[in-house]
């Protein structure tokens, strides 16, 4: 992948090729030569190079060229190195005042040239790296993605994040979260080769650029390894339970699983992407398809062998089943939820509810746990969460009597005591069905 690009602007053929060969010693660097000023600015606009080497062999003065480069690259600011036959102090100072970051007098030893160029590149990357993970920030990530997609190579893009990372941070604190993040990044680095690229798209969201044939192998390795390591970042009690109980206020509570990772994969092996925005949107849409699954998981856009196995590119989670003993409230919930765009079914009792779950498999169950059916509500929570076929169903338990921890320990995703505001309920439903 074209992780770092160096543009050499030099009217000389032999020396420019020499400098290119020196830079090519590292596979992370992609050197490009231009013998023409106008062409050079076109390359800068297309590739946004990390470092520009320009010689003073053109008719236009080097100070004017430095100023022009700076004016045309304000948004990404490459490192600018001047090559000159001159060794006069005034020439050096004028070039540096005009925007150059370094001034190299020729001739120069190959080893010194290499060290100075790579020192600039190292500092450039460090300045644009995340302080915790030392990985490139979004600014560099988007640039590398843009270069890769504009090239003619075959690539695969993995979009991955740490599920429930925000909740983990809130409960265990920033120091623990930083250690978890560093461990996750160490696992990412162990999964890739030297020519691959990892970068941030958010605090705990990353992309990996690699070859298509390696993408799924990387995903399988990351899922297995992170699921093995993740419980070690919890207390013995929480790790044994396999989830956290989080109080959203004095009364309501929510059940949150342990951290995991979900990975979406797209590539240009089977589909053409015209720009990096198309690729990002595609991989995010693929990634959304597995956010509701428990534990770590991955999904690829690779075509299936059988058309019967093909899935929708979008999955809409909007089927809600309601069991509410108060007939007036049941009617109100049915009506208002449908107005919100959900498909709603109302069950009259637990026997009917069980039958409807098996028949239609809702995305979310809104369960009233009144005093006369308290044990049944706990039973149905256990039944759903312990049945792999139904484990992705979100459960909201509303009640006037139940113990919060008992409800959440039974498998409910949200404990919502009565009475509650409808807008509060709708807000929670939206979060649960959109994996927020």
C-alpha cells in the first residue's frame, strides 16, 4: 500500500533516478519523479505527498517555488526539502524563510541523504499519529486510502471497531481503557505484514488495507485473539458473568456485553470503487450488518457460491413484539411505535408470546413484568438469551416491582421501571436497535 509518498521535482534525469533508488530501499515509501513544474503540481493535487524534494535546477527561483508549493498545499502541508548546488548561508536562509523545512547542498553522501529524508518522514508520521496507539490519525488514513483506491492494485479494506468500548471506559476508567486500546492495536499489528496499512478512523475505529487474499484470514485471527484476551481486562466477577450491569439513572439499568470486535470487509476484487468515499460508505454498510451479533464477528462482501446464500446489503432492525398486561397501554404502545416506523405485534399472554417469537423472531421484545407474571418474565428472558437462535433479540423489561440486577442477570438488555415517559422508551429502543 502507498503508505508514504515522496515527490521528487528535478529537471535532471540521472540524479533524480539516484535519489528515487535510495528512497525505494523502504517498501513503505512510494517515490514519484517529475521533471516538469506544472506536472509536479498536478501530482501534488492527486497524491498529496508526505514529502517533496525540489531541486533549484529550474528557471524559476527556488524561493518562489517554495512559496508556490506552500500556497498550494495548505490543507495537508508536506515536508519540503530543497536540493541545491549552493552552500551559501543566504541561499539556505532564503529557502527556509520561503517555506522549506530543510536545505541540502549537493553533492551529498547517499547514506546521509537517506537518513535525513527518513528522519523527516518519521517526524511527519509521529506528528500525525494518535498519542495512545501511535497509529496514523484520520488525516493520514484518508490520504493513504485515497492513494490506494486511485492506484491499479488489488486491495481489501477492513473496517473494525471495539464494541462497547465507551461503556467499558465509563466503568473501568481511562487508564484501563488506554491499556485495552493498546492491547487491541498490538493484536492488529501482529495480524498484518510489512506492506499492509493500519490507521484510525475514530478513537476506537480502525481500517486495515491489505491484499484481498489475506483479508478474511486477518479477520478470523483478530476475532479469535481479541475474544481470548478481552476478559482479562475485567474483574473476575464481571468476566465470569460475561457482561456488565450499567445504571443509566437511579432506576433504569442496562445489560452490556464484554468488549468484542466487529469487522466489515470490502475489496475491489469483485467491484470497482471510483473514490475512497464510495469504499468507506460500502464497508461501513457491510459492517453494520453484524453489529447486532454477540461476541466478535466479521463479514465480507465476497460473492457467495449460491444465490440462495446471498444476503441483503442493508439490514433493517424494526420488528418489535409487545407483551403488556395493561390493555390501554398495550394499545398506546402499538399505535405510537408504528407511528415511529416500527412493525409491532402485541401478544396477550406468555403462551402466545412464545409462539409468535418462534414464528416471527422479532428484533426487540418489550416485556411487562407485573407482579402476577414476575417469574414468567424471568423465565422468558432466560429462554431467549440461552437459545442461540434467539440470542440477538433485544429485551426491554418494564416493571413496578422487580429487582434491577435480577432482571438484567436473567438476560434483559434494559430494565425500565414503571411509570416511564414514552419518549424515554423510544430513545432506548432506537439505541438498542441501532447498536449505539
